[in-house]
C-alpha cells in the first residue's frame, strides 16, 4: 500500500485530499473506490487486495474524512466540491500518456459521487459499481443519519469506541472481530487528552442542518448514465429501498442488481461473496 495526496481547491483555499493505492502504477485499468458519508479509504483494503494484480486500485479520503484536510468553510462539504476534488485525482492517475480506463466502486455517498460523474458527457468512467444507494433517497433514512453525523463523542478507550462502531454500524452485517477492529482503528483518532474519537470533521453535517430534510431525487443523473453498471443492495437497507432498486434496473444504465440478505445499509465489501461479485463485474471490462 502506498500513500499520497493531491492538492485541491475550495472556496476557503487549497486543501490536501489523501489517498492510498495498490498495484502497478502503469496498469491500464484503474479502480477508484470511494467510501460512505463518515467512513474512509481504508474500508476498501480487503477489496483492493482481491483486485490485484489486474488493477491499480486507488482509494481516497473525501475532504473532511480520514487523513484528508478539513475544509475551513463547512458549507463546502457538498457534492460539487467532492466531484471537483476527485476530478483532480482522476487527472493524476490517468496521466502519463498511456491509455487507462477508470472503473468506479462507490459505497453510499461514494456511489452518489460516481453517479454524478458517470452521468457527465465524456466521462472517463467505463464501469460503475453503485453500492446501496440510488437516485431516490428517502427522507427517513436521512433523518436516521442525521441523528449521529456531526456529533463529536469522546471515548476513554479504543474498546469503548469499537463498541459504539459495532452498535451504530450494525446494519453493515456480520463482520469478523478482526474486521470490526479494522473499521475502528482506521476510523479513529486519539486526541491530545488521550481520549478517542472519530476521524472526520463534525462539520460534514452542515448540509443536514442547513435546510429541512426531504426525499432526494437524482433520477435525471441516473437516466443519463450509459456505462455498464452493477447495483448492490443490502437486503434490509433503509437507504436504497427495494422498489427503488427494482426501478433502477429498468432505467438509465439498466444495471444488474445483486442483493445481500441479512445486511442493511451498507454492504462493506469485506466478505468473499461481496468481493467476488464486484471483482467479476470489473474484470468484464
């Protein structure tokens, strides 16, 4: 695993977006993996290993998360900023004159960013994996997310933090103890007083507080996507409803839908069955 950053620009000045990568820098196929709202690049460690050696795998920390800089103006935590930042990263990983194709894997927020970028004219995205999110996001799911995002709890020990991660993230499904510890360690930060907290800026919640929550409708973007697409859904997801997922298969890129039972929002792409579905789809292109 290699670690680097790319310099990006927001209304408050320049900031560094951190990313990690695996594989041959000259590989023709580049898989870009983007995490959910409060998560980080290291969520994809297991998937990245499975995509080698066929892919160069690039996993980023969206601004305000993981090891990326926090934005000084919290209103910049929005999709136009995220899309601009990742465009800078795509320019870097496709530079050098050799032909390269981008394959996108996005969980939740990362799936929305992928949808927005894939819908654009001349998009460099050739294959798209959308993990447990769709063009219609229910108000109820946003309200649930709003109950915890943006808070800054502190814990005396890493074990207390892990207990909270397991409780809040129970919809991720049955993970091993090692996987829960991985999610905890990579998403944790220790403060100067020795307490532990989450490695993201509480300011990412600004969009949730700025306006009253309502259903989010992104169908116009979905209908503009033409690249081959795989749609994943947790069988008990409250963010990607069954009816929405079914409707998605008949519109836009008309994706293949794969559901994982016993899981809510969202499949973490750590188990062999989930990883194999993604790997096989990406290798088709």
